[in-house]
C-alpha cells in the first residue's frame, strides 16, 4: 500500500513542481504504534531540489509541496518531512 503512496507522491510532485531532484522515503515503519499511524495514514520524508523554490520563503515553498499533494495530506499522509536540496 505505501509503495503506491510513494509513487503517487512522486508523480504529484513531479507534475506540479518539476523538481530537478526528488527522493520520497516511506518512514511509516518507524512510527508503528504512534497515534497517527493507527488510522492507516503514513509518515514520509521527501528530499527535493526545485528551481521553482528559488527566491521564495520556506513557508511558501512548503505550501507549494502541500498544494501539489492535495487531498493526500488528509487521506494518506499523517506526517511529511521536507528536506530541501539546492
């Protein structure tokens, strides 16, 4: 199930942001038993390098990521760590 989520996250970010570098890591296994894991949503980390982020404040860049993921933030993702690469 999470492999499909990883691929969907990757596809949505690539379509919306066209990042030069992107890595999507499923960290759900590190949070077994955590309250947020009980509802079936996952914990993910992305490492992203994106020229569209250039000159934008961190909050705006993160909002761009959240917007790209859309409903997944409510239905599939409990936690998302964002690491930006230049």
